[in-house]
């Protein structure tokens, strides 16, 4: 075929048909003898026939390419012949292009480091938090996630609280909940703090009623309890396992509750030393122990509570009387050598502040004396004084107690105290 004055004829550099015929003939014969062909022997026998090399008789066979070149008056093409090296059959080819010899280990490109190593996390597309409330959740759900407005500030704050609630804790942490004035919500705070910690943590949480005056902690959480701290104290020598301890407690969700003695006469006998014995026995089985102390600060059990407490929660109200009592509680604690507890304390103000109360000034006062101030809004369910059902609490109330739990958990030690 002539194109632009040039003759473009196909050039047959490799006599394929001749090669195939030779291979089939030799291979069939060797297969009949169950013999594998030796590459070196094969080349000596048939190589000359591929490129027109002289035969053993001196005759020379020409290739198709040479015949065509002779017809056109051109120099016949020459091929690079494989060379024997060292007589070893395993190295009988020398590749003129510089490629590795047959049998050499294949070379692989190193490639980027992230392609050479296997990282399971790199196989999963990163996804941010899914909106869980308000118009953001509606939009995300309606568009099947194609439009993602991201989480709200409230959602991010809630996630931060949960992370703090789940802070690592080494050993046992004891929390004392106290107040000089009764009726401000001390037992309610103890119960809801325990419920929040137990709900979002995986370790064992105990709420202990140490009120010598027939405390109502168990009534607010589990109803009437047949076993009390006095029964545990009487049988303390036989309590040597978690199964034995659980016989004296009741459950409110995941929170373990130990009721106080309901007989006031017997309650008065709950001394400092007895409290310390109970505390030592229970500390082997619980990570967090929350004690609902009595309203008085001078009874014997209260002294034992403060002696072993790691954290302090002081309960007051956003009223002149309630705030004044909480402030006097702090004064009393400082006067009796508990300055460190006061400086790291959490003050909880329960209820709605009246219009005549300067709430910011109240927060500033306690914020200057303690580590954190938490405000718990009025909640109709808690105001009934009955059994607490977390599902009936208002969202703002739940958030407030979750913030209280986070504030308490921030004081958890990461290492066991010596």
C-alpha cells in the first residue's frame, strides 16, 4: 500500500507460524516421552531456523523478512539474538533492553507511604455528628443526609457534658451532699446526681442515705426498702462479696441505693466510727459513693462523712434564706478545717429565682468561693416530692443535673491516691 509516496508493507519480524509449528512438534514429542524441553537445547536445535542461521550442513534458510527486504533492495533486518551465559539453563537470556532477567524478583514501585501501609480508618469516610434536635434534624432527615447543617451549639454542649461525665476514674471517689437548711432539695440533688452518673457511666454508683433523722432518699428513688444501712452494719462481718452487698441495696435504674434507718432512735446511734466502717466495706465494690448527709453539721455521722469525702456538693436556693444558709455552710466548713473541700466544692441552687433576686450577683458570690455553681430550674415533677422518674423531668432539668454530674466528674482522679 502506497501512502504519500512511501510503501507501507507489513514487516514480519517474527516468523510466528514457523515458530508455532516447531514448538508444537517438539513439545508433542517430549510430552509423549514425559520429558520437559530444555531451553538451551531447543535454541541450539531450532534457533537457526527462525532467523536464517546456517544449519549443520552449511545451508542457510532465509526468513520472510529477509526475502521481502531483498525484493525491495533494502538491508535485511537483524534481530538481537539471545545469548547463553555461563552454560546455566536458568540464565539463558540477556535482555538487550535492560529489563530484569527471567526468574529475577519482580520490582515494585514503592509508592506513597499511605498506599504501602494498611490503615482501617482510612477505608471509612469520616462523618461528623448528626443533628439530633430542631430544624437541623428535620432538614437532615428529609434530605437523607445530603444537606447536613451540622450540630447546634446546644448539641455540642451536651456532647461535651457527656464526655466530662465519663471522665476516667481510678479508685473510689466519695461525694458528700450537704446543707444547713432542710427542704432546699438536698435529697433531690443526691438522687438526681446519682441517676445521671449511673446512666452515663459504666462503673458502679452508690447513693447512701446517712441522714440520722429517717432520711427519704430510698423513698424518692425506689420506694420502701426492707434493708437499711443499719442491717448492713450489723452483718458487716459476713459481707465479703458483691453478691452479699447487693442484698442490702435496691436499684433505681443502674443506681444502687442504700436506705437509712427509719427508726429515729436507732438512727442517732449511727456514729462516726460506724459510718467509717460502712464506708470502708463499700469502697471495695463501688467507684462513686454519694452520701446524702443530714441537715445538721454537728452530728457524729456527718463528721465521718466529711473525713473521707473527696468532693463536696452544697445545696441552696436562689432566695435570701436559701442562699444565706448555703453561704453559712461554707463558712462552717472552713472554720472546721475543710478549706480544700470548700475551694473545690460545687454549689447547687435549686428552684426559680424571684424577680427581686439579683441572680447574677448570687452566682458571682458563690463562684468566688467555690469551683462551680450549677442552677437547677423549678420542675413540677420534682416539686411533688414523690418518686423520681427521669423520663418526666423537663429537658432543662435533665441538662442541669447532667451539668452537675459533669462538674463532679471533673474532680475524679486519673490515678489512685497514695
